[in-house]
C-alpha cells in the first residue's frame, strides 16, 4: 500500500490505526512524518501502536523541551511509567523559559504530591 502524506483524514487514520493490520514499519513511517511536522500527539499514537519505545521516548523528550505537560503525561502512560521528578523539574524549567506559567504551576502541584508520598 502506498503511503499517503500526513495529515491524514480521520477515516484514513482510523483505518490505519484500528481497522487494518497495518505493518509496524508503515506505522513508524507515519509516526515519523507526523513527528517531523510537529504533530506530536499524532506521532505518539502511531509509535504507540507500533510499540516502538525508542520513538516514544523521542516524543517524551520533545514534550519536556516544549513544556507540554499533557503530552508528557500521555507518553508516561504509554510507557507505563510514573512521571519522574527529574523530568518534571526539566519540564517546569522549560515552561518558565517559555512563559508557560500555568504549566509551571501544574508541574509544581505534581512535584508537591510526589514529595508527600
């Protein structure tokens, strides 16, 4: 099957991700295309479906770099790992640099709850 250019339509995405038995290499290829376009949530879906941990970790690093807490949480869920204190601190620092005060405040909430455990 010839690969289409991303972004795909919703019906094409669902067909590839959920209906067809899409080969792992094709899933990774789509994920990399989405990643290259900065569409990280979509990339994560394809990497997750392909069960490609190294690429999921690349999305995690990008989520920290861009101070995207929700994406970071999704990556941790995908990897079945707890959010790490070190990574949260890096994410918070980047949020402050990028002027994302609400993200920084949300990370503080997670850090406080981690300290109470």
